[in-house]
C-alpha cells in the first residue's frame, strides 16, 4: 500500500513505517511560539526543569499578535520572550516583522519538514509541503527541549482540484467553499491533501491561503506536494537549496476524495458565527459594514494587496466604512510600497497597520464596537473574535473586501472589476 | 491502574464552543496572571458559568468543543475554576491534546443524554459515564495509551519530568 504525503513525511521523520492510526515520535525541524502563547510555553519549559533548547537554530519566537503592544502586561510578556531568546540563543522576530506563519513560509519551511507552533494556523506551511501543525504551550515546550514530539498519523482526505479560477474568484473562495462542504469539524484529526491538475496554476500565495484554513475544518495539516511552484517560490526567497521533490504514492489510501472543478466556484462569504456557515456572496449582498479588514496569515500577502489595490485604485472607501490593511510581513510591505499598492490603498482611504496579526484576534488595532459589522479576510468569525461579543464578522477574499469597502456593504467583487 | 471514579454535577453548554468563547483574545493581557484570567472563563458563552461552577463539576458540551485557537489557556482556566472532566460529543484536535496535557480528562460520548445539573459518575478506567439523575449509562471512546499515561501523571509536564522522554507502544508500561 502506498503512502499519502502525511504518511511519507512522518515515515521519514520517525524512521518507522508510519501508517494512518499509528502513534509515532518524530524529530521536529522547526518549533516556534508567538507572543500570546509563548509566555506560557516558556514557563512550562522552565517548570519542567529544562535549561537548554535542543535546536536553538531551529527555534523561533515571533512577536506578532500584540505588536506593537497595546498594554503593559503584554509588553512585559514581550520582555520575557526577548530574555528567553537571549538565554537560549533561539531566533526572535520583532514587532513589525510580520505574522509568524508568513515569516515561516518566507524563511524556514521546506518540503518534508515537521513544524510545530503554538498557534493553530501553523498549518499554513503545509503549502510548502511541510507537515506543520498547531499545538499548545506544553507540547511546544517539550518539543523545544527534546527536539521531537509525538503524533497520531492522520487519515487523509484528498482534495482533487481541476480547472482554473473564474474572474473574481480566489483561493479564499475555494477554501471557504470546502469548509462549508466539510463542516467545521468535518476533517477533525485528518490530513487534507491537495492535488490535481489545477495545482499548476495555484500560486504559493494562494496555497498558503488554502493550507492556512485547513484547521477551520478541524484538520491537523493541509498539505501540498512540492512542484515547480514550490521550487519557484523557494528560489525567489533565496532558498533554492531547500527544495526537494515530495509527492504522494500513486496507490496511497485516502479515507475520502473530494473532486472539484474550481472554474465553477463563485466568490464566497462565511457568515457569523462559524467559519463553515458559507454561501455565495449574493447571500450576504447589501449587508452594511462599518469596517473592512484586509490582512492576516490568511490574506495579507502581496497578491492580496495587489488585487485590493487594483479594485480600489482611484476609488474611495465608503465614508462610513473604515478600511484597515495589515501586510503579512515586512517583505510584503516593502514590495507593496515598491509596486505602488500602498499608495493606491492609502489614497482610497485605507489605514495601513504594521505587519502582524493586527485586528484579527481582538487585541488591538481595530476592535469592533457594539453592533458593528466587519468584513474581514481573516480566518475566524467566532463570537467575540475581534474583541467584542456584540459585534459580527463576515469572512471573504481580499477582492470581495476591497469591493465592499467602496460601497460600504457586502458586494460581489465581479461588479467592481 | 486502580479504578478512578469521579462524581459531580454537569454544567451543560452547547455546540461549537470555540477557544475564543472559552477565553477571549481581549483578555490576552491577563495570560501571565492566570487567576485573573480564569475569572473570565466562558463568560461570552455563559455569563453565569464561573459563579455556578463548584470544584469537581463536569463541563458537558455538544459538537466540536474547543475549536479554534491553540491557546492552552483554554483548558488551563477550565481546570482552574474547578472542572474535573470535560464531556462532549466531539472535541477539536488541539484542544483535546491541550486538555490532556493539562491533566483534564476529556470523554467523548452522547452528551444529548445529559442535562444541565444532572449528577454524573465517571469511571475513567473503563470510560463509562453514569447519569445518576436519569440512570443512563454512556460509553466513551478510548484514548491512545500514551495519552492515558500523560493523564495518569497529571499532564504532559509532570509526565516529562518523570520519564524525561515519550514512552510509546511496546515500551509503554501496560497497566
């Protein structure tokens, strides 16, 4: 019996014949924490009696969730993490460098890696063929100390994609559609593996969007095979030596196969209060919005800012609708400046936030008021997610977000293109 | 392992209780002050939760409990307010592992057969929940032996302090 991507990676890293359902111990290629889960990780690491990190050059701290800090206590958490980085010799990315998952994709992840992070959207690096998954602080603390962790080898759902996206339809619409089909717990404990002829036309930016939201269907990982797109991305990032071929066996066993012609997809929107509450954008058309948020590990990349800038070029946001834009990393920001996207967005009335998580999780930089509605390109619309349980959140692509900012209501982006 | 039996009252919540509902991001500034953080446990899902939970009570939920963020603070605050076990129809993956790592048993069973306030007895050894109020007996799925061993030690940190490493499968002590 052949192996899925998940089984192949876990076989190589555990040095066992890993099959779905097995429990394996595997070496970790990269372990990371961020600033809202890192302090607990550090305390647990110390409480366990550990002093040294197993692989400091494979360990990273990211200050991105509260960045810059909005409160004294969060500033003190940053102090704790900076001190830990000095003590242990691990990497640290500072306030303004960007969202952890984008930085992992730009600088660290490679095909066949095992990556654990104390953040649920660690799955993002699956776009590069890394078995990347979110864990809690205890698990990451132990992974830091031992350089390894345990996994239950997941069963795999194969998502077989063909066709090319229609005008106005993007990777976000695809993954929202799939989550709507599977349900928010439809892939719990499973691996999602993406494949099919459509992949040749799905860019790394789009793959990162898709893998990022695998966890919103409950999945443990969202994996792509490596190919020319992977190789091209790594080369652009100056990491061509990180490339290696990675693909599933032709006779791999999949628990479920979902086939989809992506040409048939429409722009989608996820309605409150769960991510799987997905409909074509027409269902939410006309809903008045007070805030639009473009950014995050889901949709804060250069391609997202490019499409938003193209829609908002020489236009203005609706006067009663705030438009917040947070590039996912410093690299994205500088490229967006060079390409003129930032000027177009600012002239359209956008507020540019520093690279980081920004308004996504309700800490700062765009907390909603009572009764307010936000259209966000992020990945969660749970009650209270953006800092106020009396506010509501809709999720969509950056194109839908940009088109909606112009009208002040949820809008089909095809009407603005 | 000798039989471990827990007794307590059910506090019933609904489906899709996210970690944002268990402990909202807006309280992230309290994450290094856990006793203060715990005062806000589940307040957006059930504002009466903290005031009515008694030490030893069980948190009983529906589908996909603990979905969302990997914040381990979610099971930490649930434990701190006195919950001794979590019962749900289904539990999100990261939360499941985090709760076990905090030494909080998580049992998957048909929680439709449990009402708010019911008295329950849980036999952790054979995974049977008895609803002492209704008389119903519910059987729960087994967790992998490694997770049982972590739970037995009271969580991942005490487990690692004891064993210094993961001990699995053939090497795991059979008890």
